């Protein structure tokens, strides 16, 4: 069980939507607050769902008590390999919209003029624009909750943990380990901002440049390796 927990947590942590959202939040004003809200909201949703399934609805969630955990591991591995095949293929999956670019006149000074106080409609419009541009904590919380909604791989992991029939404390530890691994890309920058904010900003710039050079084929190769390892772990336990 633990090998699958570790491998699946690492695979989920590099999911393109998660990495893209973290990269966006790190470039927004007050990135530490954005990441804290994003992380806390996502963990709250994931832990609530996970603990409810493990300790309240576990009997109805896994109706057959004699399910072999190895078969679940093989099934997760097969799904991972199929997903990797899609990523490595030329099937169009869509692309993220380009970031907005602000044109600044070269060599010219920007004139600053006093403006009248914004009206209520203008303030509301600014708040809405700030939300969708990621400047609002509500945006970070909504993104964290959306990405933390139970997915197929998450429910398969919960089924594996239940089928392992280990002690409740070990099941809770496995779920916690998985969620911490799945969110390492948000936890590490947040801790780094608290310790060395100046160096963290330099690291974020390099991280964003590295992300731009990654392709779906890189992600597909990693997922394929994880899938093959999961299948091997499952076969060894049959």
C-alpha cells in the first residue's frame, strides 16, 4: 500500500492544472497569502472527503470486503499508463491561455493624473477583475477547492487504503502522506517565503522559466514510469 501511496502522491503533484495554477498564484501580489489560502482550502476539502470515506462510509464505499489491494494497484497502474499514452500522443488536449502582456512605451514617462473616487460600480468591476486575475483570496480558495475535489485516482487510493485492512491510525497516516506529497509544490514555496522571501522570488522566476520549457511529453513520460511501477508493485503482491 505504501509504495502506491508514495508513487501516486508524486504523480498527482505534477498534474498540469495544479502546477499551472501554482505558477500563476506565485506571480500574483502577496504570493504567500495566495498560496496559504490555496493550500488550506485544498487540504480541508481533501481531508474532509478522505476521512469521511475511510471512517464513516467505508462499508458502503467498498461493498466487497475481500477485494485484493494488489488488483487495485494494478488497476491504478493501467489507468496511469493509458493516461501517459494519451499525453505522449499527438491528441490535442487544448492549451492554457497566454498570460496578459502589458505594453509599456519605451523611453517615455507615464503621466500621473488625479482621478475622482471610483463609483460603487467601478469598485465592483475592479473586484471581479481582481478575482479572475488571481488577485483575490477568494480566487485562491476557489482554485484550491476545485483542484481538491475527489477525482478517480483519489477515490481509487481510498479504496486501496480501505482494502488494506490496516489499523485506523495507519490509514489516516497513509492519507496524510499522500496529500502532503500531492501538495509539495505549494508547501515548499510557502515555507520558503516565510524563511527567505527575496531568494524565493528569484527561485520562482527560474521555476516559471522551467515550467515554460516543459511539454506534455515530459509529464507523459513521468506518468508512464509511475504506472509501470504501480503495475509491478501490484503484480508482486498477487
